[in-house]
C-alpha cells in the first residue's frame, strides 16, 4: 500500500490489512472507537479514583495517568513513580478500566509492565531506541506517541523497532507536531491519521489534549479525529484543572468530558463505528 | 472572546457573534455546509463546463477555477486570464453555480469582479496589503486563504485590512501550513478552524486538496473539517487529473467527488448541519 | 552547478559564474563586502538625515529606509509614502549613499524608481508575481528578500520571475525563516547563503536584524554572514530604538553600529574581502 | 543575563560568567577554538586509526566516532558497540586525541565512560531524562546535542538535568533544527549560538556536518560558527565517504578537512582566538 509522492516506507513486519490490538476485552482497531481518559499525572489516591469513576460513567474505555513524568525542567513535578502505578492499579480494580501509563527508560519496563495494561512511549522517547527494543521484548501492547519532530516515515520506523523484537501490538498515537503556530501548543496533524490508515495496518488514535493544548478545542478535535478515520482518542480529564500539577490548561472538567462524549457519538456513528 | 494563552487578537471591525456572508442565494456561515468544487485552473471551455455540470449534479454549491494562476516558476502554465473568467461566467450561466476565482493584483480587481461572485485571495498574497485594501473597497465577498507561514493572529489581521476598507464579507479558508512533514504537501491545521470559531465571527472553510496534496486523503479530511466545525470546504475536481495543467495529484475524479459527497453528508448531519 | 540531494533548480536566465550588480560606483558581488544600513522606517527628516550621516561615517555603503511599510496590522504605522521617498533622496544627496527602499505594489514601481537606487521586494511579497514582473521590466537593481516560508528553490524561482522580464540585476537577501524557535524572531539560515554561492550566480546579502530580531545578536550574525560567504549585510540603525515606530528591539544605536563595523572588518578580511 | 523578549530561562546551577570544561589538556570554552573530527560510525580498526592520524595531522584536537548508533530504521547499521569503543581507545592511545562518543541508554553509561573522554548525548536523546540524570552522576564531561525540535530554553533545561545531579561539565552542541527547508538536511541555527553566549555560561560548539548534511557547505559553516562566537566545531571525516555506513554525503575526505582547517584559521584569529 503506497500513496503520496514522498513516502518511502519500509514496514516489513506486519503484513495483514489491519492489525487489531487486544487490551482485556477491548479491540483497538475494530469498529469500536476507543476512548482513553484520565489525568496527565496521577497526583493522589483520591484524584485518580475520582477521575476513573467519572470517565467510566461517561463512557471511557481505558484510564490514562502518568506515574513517571518526563518534564521539560528538572524542577517540575516528576510524578509519583511506583506509588502512582499502584494507585492506577487500584483504580482499575475498582472500575474495570484497563490502564495506559508511560514508561521512560528500559530499566522501568519491568515494573511498569507489572501494573499497566498498555505501555505508553511518550513523544520525547519516540526515537529512544533501547527503550523501544525493550518494550518490544515485552508482551504488553504499546502505545507509541509521535515525536514532535517526527515525519510519518520516521514514526513507522520507530514502530518497527518494537515489532522487530516480536511485539506486534503497537498502537500509534498522533499528538501534534511542532510548528511556528503558537496559538495552539502543537499542530494536530489529522492528515497523518488519514495517511496512516492507507499505508499502515496499525491502529491509530489521537490525543487532542496535547495536540491543541487548549481545553476549549478538545471536543471539536475529538470529533474531527473520528471523522478523519482514527481508531480512538486519548484525552486529559482532571477534577480541578486549575490545581493540576501538569497540563491544567488542556484538561477537561468532568462535565466537559461528558459533553465531549455526547457530541462525539453521532460523528462516530456517521462514519460507521460505535463508541 | 479570547482563548488560548498566546493569542492576542485585535479584531475591531466586526462585533456580531457570527457573520453570515451571502453569495447569491447561499448563506456562508449558516447551518448550510458549503461545498465549493472545481478544477485548479480553467483549462478549456469543455473542461470547465464538464466539471461545473458534474459537481453541480453531485451537490456542490459553488464553482471554483483559476484564471489568473500564481505559479512557483515563471515557466509553468500561468492561466487563461480574462478568457478563463469568461468561461467561468459561462459555466455559471449554465449551472447556476456562483463562481469563486483568484485575483492576484490590485489592478486585476476590477475585471475579476465583473465575472466572479467571490474574489479569492491566494495563500501567497495573504499579506499583499495593497491587494487586500483593494478588495476591501470592492462590494464582492472575499475568500481569504491562510498563508503557508501565517499564524492565526496574522491571518485575522489580514482580514482586518479588508474589513477596515468597508468590506465585511470575508470568508477565511484554511489550506494547510508549511511544516517539516513532506508525506503531505502541507499540514492541514484543523485546530485553527476550531480556534477561529471561538475567537472570530467570520465563516471558515477548509481546502483539503491543498491541505494534503494527496487525492486519497481529501475525503477523510473533508469529513474531519465538517466535524471540526468548519462552515464548508473547497475541493479540486478534474475530469482527468493525470492530464491537469496544475495540481493533478490532489484533484478528484468525478466519481471520487460523488463518493466524497456521500461520505460527507452523515458527518455534516451529525454536527447538526445540512449539505 | 548542483549540490545537495533535494535541490532541483531551474535557473535558466543567467549563465555566468558570478553576477556583479552595479549600484552607482559600488559592485555588489565583488570582493567588496557591502554594508547597507538605516532605519526600518523613515520617520522624519531629522531622523533619516541623522542616521545617513552616522552610518556613512561608520563605513556603510548604502542607506536603507522604508517609506511604504507592510505591517501585520492595518492599525500600525504604514510609512510616510512618497514623502518618505523624498527624504531618502535628500539623505542621498547629502551623503552620497545610494538608497534601498521597498516597493509593495506594481503601481508603486514607477514612483519608487524615481527616488530609489535599489528596489526592495519584502519577504511577504517574494511570491507576489505581478510585482516581480513589474520590477523585472524596470532598469533598477532589485533586492529580493526571502519569504519566511520559502525554500531556496522557490526563492530562486522568484528571482527568475524578475529576470525573465529582462532585469538581471537581482540581489538575494536572506532574512530568516519561520520556525518553532521563538527566542529569536526568525531563524537566520546562513546555510542557505553558503548553498546559494554554489548553485546561483546572484549576489547574496544577509539581514541579521530581521533574521534575529534581537539587537545584541546582530553583530555576531553580521560576522557569521561574512564568514559564510555572503556578499554583504543589511542592518537596521536608529538614533533612539526605544522610540522607533517599527522594529525598535532589533535596531542598533549609532555606537553599536560603529562597534559592529569594527568587529566585522577582520572577519571580512579573513575571508579575502574588504569592507 | 537575559536578552530577547521570549526567553524565560531557569538556569540555576551555574553562576559563573563562563564555564571552562577541561578534557585532558584541553580547555573547552577558553580562547582555544576546539576542533573535534572523525567518522560518523567506527567501522573498522583500519578506518578509525586512519582517520585519527589524519585529523590529528591536520590540527584536530579530539576524535569523534560512534560505537552505539541511533538509526532511524532498525534495519540500518547499528554500530560496533563495545568493540567500537575499544577501537576508539586504541586510536587515542596512538594519537593522543581524546575521544568523544555517544551513549544511548542509562545502562550503557558505565561502559562508555570506561573508554570515552567525553560522553555525547545525541539529538534524539536530548530529553531522555533518565539518561541525562545518569550522565549527570558520572564524572566525565558531557556533550549535549540540541534536539531537532528543541527551543533554546528546552535545551538549557536539558542541561540542567545533568547539572542538577552534580556534573557541571556540559558542552552544548548546535547541530541544526528541523524546518521546512529540504535543500539542507537541517537548518543550522547559528543565532542560537550567539544567543547562548549571552544567556548561558556553558561552552557551545557547532556540528556543521549534521547541520547541513551537505559536504560542500561544511567549510563555510565551520567558518561562520567561529565568527558567530562558537567555542569549537565537530565535523565528520571519512577516508571514502561514498563507502561510509552512515552519513556519507556530509562527510569530508582527508584533503577536504585539511582545506577546512586552513580556511578556518584566519577567521578564528579574526575573532581573537586560536585553533
């Protein structure tokens, strides 16, 4: 499968038309449009349980939350670490929502795998090749975020690093690229999603929270993601965004998340899927 | 209206919540999702009449076509000029479709106004201030394309140059910005559309043909545009794209345009509009 | 001449190894490293005469100053127009410095030509093709600034628009491109200068004032421009930058310009030229 | 020290005006302009010894060479690993040149430290925070390359991750950022070098090989780096670039490197330094 004049892909490992990645009972890449929701960082037991219950009630399928946090400055909050992983597991226990959380270094893969259902590779680590190989040797699905600087071709090559080690359960996540435009935090590249659905069998989800950095734009871009052919979205939700330790301006309040889900449903159905 | 931490807007001229721009019987910025279709360049009488009939039949509301063509190289086809304008007028006469066509210089405004229903300012001319002022002194609606380099703020300032001369009938058109990604011709910035619907009263349409440069991606991005809140789209259609004098790789064949319209309708309706 | 894997140039008009553009007694593109200095905008008779005398004394070869100003917002100072041209001519009369000033529209070419020695095409107008053709029909040298979005290839194609009309006296001016980096106003692309000296016979100068937008960086980047192989520089100088009507933060005070010249000389000589 | 309107720096660890980083007998950040040269990858004993002797003879101060190679595709040559480190140490033994080589993962820091004199953090790992912390706990100088996507502010924050662990011997290396321009591999941002010399005490060197990706441009950009105020350069040299396993098009032949050194010297001296 090849379109566009400039794309030279070398995806060798996966040959099927569409790869479906199974997470518990969920099939990512099927007709079910997957919604992953949760706070940027796990901040406390109360916070993560509260969010987990609310997003479950509103219809989310998985819970996100960062325990190991890559932050631009070493003086910013760096996450609760293993304590955060335990709180995520507790939230899963209560709600049944599978957990997506980031792993930042090869030596963290073992411990994060004990608690997480999906291992997230953050944008900054998209070309951290030792880390990619390590999650490739793991039996957990991997959510691979696009680097802020990465072409679609480089992104697919990064997925190859995981797959070449034997782990074919890779979910791609578009989260915006870095451009000159500063009214939004990044530029969400939905064309890349449409392109990937033509050139790769891997499921693709979209993170409109990081993609825009602006809470008010998240619901529109969630709908646009579904219409562009994405297999799901990942959005940040926080009980009180103004008090969040990270990414407050792009986090939705509970009520806003509920309205996002309501507005999303008809669009998902209009493209022949369910949510 | 103000969202996002970086946006400092100075839109002074228009105060209403939403501006509706009237073109013949059509209202751009209303609940009607506007579809503008046609070839990149008017190439011959047969070609433009053929396209006009077919896009009309498939449900398009306006006809696009370039008579004065800004081309990167002086050795490329430069358009049919006034002869092209006459052919567009003939196509309108036969089909009833209002005509959108580009004007490239202040001294062309008068002649283009005689034939066109909407004056298009191309991306390269977004900050051609004497041209903006000249169309601002004209009584025709203006479709203002975003420059490949332009922030949302600069784009709105360009609209101000038109409005400050008295012409408030400005339609913004997102058509992709220039980034490092080369798998697509440009990076279509749908977040900018969602943002504009919050910070500006002007109608916003999207050009997924230039935005992606890849024919196969145009239908998905047309649907995504509707879902993101755009007021319409502009797409390139050609009887035989492989023979087109410009933009062949991004032009849809008639059958492809019909399928685009079919796939678009449910998404438009899912966001509470009609097409 | 062809280097680099991606550059496909179509420069047809000029065949000589190096084109020297003559302005009065000066030869741009010779072993003389040309320094063009002056305010962003002509603001008053006193201001422009004052600057002209000072930059002349410090060793500048030409005077720059804007009479017709392209500004992002229609509410910003738009320049003194023809009155500004007359003041520039008066400054030339007194100091002997040839004048470089911008022309923004085809219909301004005649009047600007009456006063200017070199017609400047601003970055925003790099692909204003009717304007390029009009200065191409003129007998004055043209200084063609690179667009913020323009590849080297597109820039050379823009020069072709001028040359194809018969005017081969084109001077290219690198002035920074738009990137994600916001600590500087633009990203000055000196590699493009080195590249152009390999692939094009046209003289190339650099504008480190717009290229950085930060006064303190201008002297270093002036030296770097000379070392990279540029044929000259263009810098903004103002008697009191804090009161400037445009571009104050990137304008040098008189004393700063004198020190720039002192630091520049040894570098120019180190690459075998004189200033 | 603070210039430019957008730069918000939080460098807390280093207070001195200028930090000099000592590598063997060499002082990086002093009046000596440091030249680091060598192949992209260590490919064989013969190759690395050959290059080491030649660059030493031509005046280089340190030897570069990759043993652990981060490559876009997992199917490309990945480096000789520890065997490569041993060959680098052998080359140092023979020539006396200190060795700069990349470390890609926290668990490699110990072994790379045994052989290297300077630990290089590659562009892709600029925000690999566990790796930054690990080299911060090491007593070897660190050469921190700028990420393709990184602002100057983020780059300085990355340096903080190293310094906060106690290792203040950080050398910054500008190597080009990713922009729309494709005639060069990256856009070398020399303004960032000039800026850093105003806002940070850390030494800054430039890599014009990666910065341009085009062999013919490397000598000009080496000179421009010196003129812009850099404390040194790092360039790729290979006996037969057409047979190189990586980065051939940007590698200099021996004779080309000798000429680069000859052309560089007068510019270095023109800015009051020696090489």
